[in-house]
């Protein structure tokens, strides 16, 4: 019942959006000619920042734009918020169409992407002057990743949006989660004059809200989350506990084992391996309990290895017998073939029939080994693939 409730409420949480105070140009100042207020469009609960585009000219940050992501992780839809600052318009674009910030003469454009749908933009750090946000800046994510510094200017006051996470009178965090989903402030045709962030402040979150791949309000185009849920429901409670314990034991060995290479001790690498291992356990392709506790239909790979082991043992015995009887009946170097005249017809027929039986045993053993190998290969092909992409292993 708990699993079904969690699956029905996956990805759901209660939240509200709040605007931080702006830095740079005073919010109430009207003495700057050409200053235009801006605010990104409101976004739904399932929408997240996909990447941030930063425009830099002469070492100063002069333009910002957010790319947003919605939909399932396997088939996301990416769309653009407005460009703020320099290069707001593009003569090639149709009226009302948002265009992507592009590099041009004297303007460099950098893009900082989130690794996946669970990583959020947490804060923006940089330097601001009294009437412009033009120094260098960098971005921080909820996973602790930092972008490079964009721009080179260090004049003015250093800032961070938001300045700090809000806390209660008891010192605990007021919100379960907090991340940036938009920008607001003032701009001109040449720069960003004032900058603030639109914060999504999550009040309540289901404990299982991020355990499945997609949200309930997003179309399941690939059936991934349904398959994942069915895999978990198909396991007995004892199997789930064993799979978790084995995954945890493997994680500890990778993290603290003396023989583990330093490159494999990264928490992110271990996380990828653990997800693969638990998925393999949940698909019942790896033995998670003693053979006496296993169901007959859940040991495909183990069964294949057992077939290969049994076949190789039979093959070794049969080959020895064929070699001995073949040398005796058919002869060999310096030895004449056996005939009825030497041992009598009855004994000769016994030896030849025995040789034929052992040759048949060799063929059957070889076929058993091949069948076991085919079953193992099929099970290995059906196993979840370990993600070894640069995106997964680089951080």
C-alpha cells in the first residue's frame, strides 16, 4: 500500500515561488534612461532549469538567458525564457518568437547545463556595481557543482542570489527544498542593470517524490517508470532487503576498500554503479538468496552457469574415455588397431559400442556447454546497462 501511494504521488510537492531582492540598480530608481523591468514567465511544478546561457563582452557579463526543461528525463522538451540584457532582438526571428542567445562580434556565449532533471540551479554568485550587474559571475547547483567564472571584472560588491536559505526561529531550514526557476530585475539594450532570482520554495514533499523517473502529470512515452515500478512490486519484501544490503555492501567496498582505484571512489561513480546493481537485483538476473530460496523462474543466469559447469565436467570425463578407447580400438603411433581376431567378436563389439557411446556423450556435453553459454549471454544482454558516459562519470 505504501509503494502504491508513493508511486501515485511521485514527483508531487507543495511549493510557492518568491522573488529575491535585486542587486545592482535600485529597484525604485527611475533616473536611469532606458531601464526596463523584466521577469521570466511563471513555470509549472514539473519544469526545471535545463541550462544557463551567459553572454560576456570585454570581460563583463552583459546578457543572461535560461533554458527550461519539462517532460520525462528520457524525452524532455526544452524551451527558452527571454534574453535579458544585450542582443534582445534578432531580425531573423518571427514576431513574438523567443530566440536563443547567440555569439556575435565582441560577444562570447557560454552555457552551463544541469546533469539531469534532478539537479537544480541553487544560486548565482558574482560582482555588481551601483548601476549595473556587469562583473564576473558563476553558478552553483543543488549537487554542489560550480560553473567556471564567466567574465573577469571584480570591481564592486560581491553578491549571492539568494543570500542564504531562510531558517525558522529554532535554526532549522524553513523549506524542504529551494532552487531557482527564473530571473527578474532591470535591463537595458546593452547590459543587465539589476538582477534578482525567482525562487521555488518547497513547503512539503512526499518522501518518495524523487524515487521514480517521471511525474504523474507527464506522459509516459517510453514506459520506463511503469516498468521500474513493476520490477519493484514483483519482488518479495525479503528480496528487496537483500538487494539493498548487497548494494550497500558493494558501495562500502568501493568507497573504503584498499584495493579500489582512486578514480572509482567518487560518490557519483558509486551512485551510478549502485543504481545499476539494484536494478539488476530487482530484475532478478543476479542471485540474491541461497539456491534453496530461489524460485525456479528467477535464476536464468545462474542456471546458465550451472549448465556450463555440469557440461564441462561431463565433457572432461568423456574426452578421457574417448581418447583411451580410441587408442585401444583404432590404434595409434606404433600401435596396431584392435581386431576380432585379437580379443574375440564379443569383446570387440563391447569396446566399439562403448567408444560410440562416449563419443555421443562428448557431443551432448558440448551441446550442454553451448546452451548454458547462450543462456548466460541472453541474461547478460537483458541486464540494465551501466551508464559509462562522460556526463555520468566525469563529476
